C-alpha cells in the first residue's frame, strides 16, 4: 500500500509564501503522475497542479504564475511552492499520485493552508 504524507501547511498572511511537500513511501518513478488538489468545506475537491513523469507541469488558471510544482526523485517527494498567496487559496491541500502500471490513484491525508487577509 502506498502512503503519501503531506507537510508544510500553516497560517500565512496574504502575499506570503508556503511550501508544501508530499513524501511517498516508495519511488515516485513508479507513478505516472503526481499532483496537488485542494478542497474547501462544502465544495468539491479542486485540481491545482500536476507533474507527469517526463512531462511539463500543468497548473490551474487560478494558481498559474504563483505556484510551482517540482519533484525530488532522490527524496521521493513532490513539492508545491506557493507564492503571492490569497485568502481564496485557503483550503486543505491533498497530494495525489497515479500508479504507473494500473492507473490506480493514491491520496494523502491533506494539510491545511490558511491565508489571512
């Protein structure tokens, strides 16, 4: 069973930065993609960014130019650098990975990001 553990969430003022990390329990090269989603209570989970193996990063329009997704193969982690944060970025952020062989999705437990105005 794959485990994804997010860290780095917290409280920050608008305009500030946070860096989220997602540590996988096995090599991230075994995943077809890794990405970040976020969810606000009462709303559907929203896609934020994806990094495919060997591909270019993709971002939701709402975060493009402010967020950067990256990977560290040696540490089996994927990170999300979030700059110029806005109150509307407040959400629980989840890491997701897709199994290379089967496409099966895996989710982390989430980390809270709160941006105060």
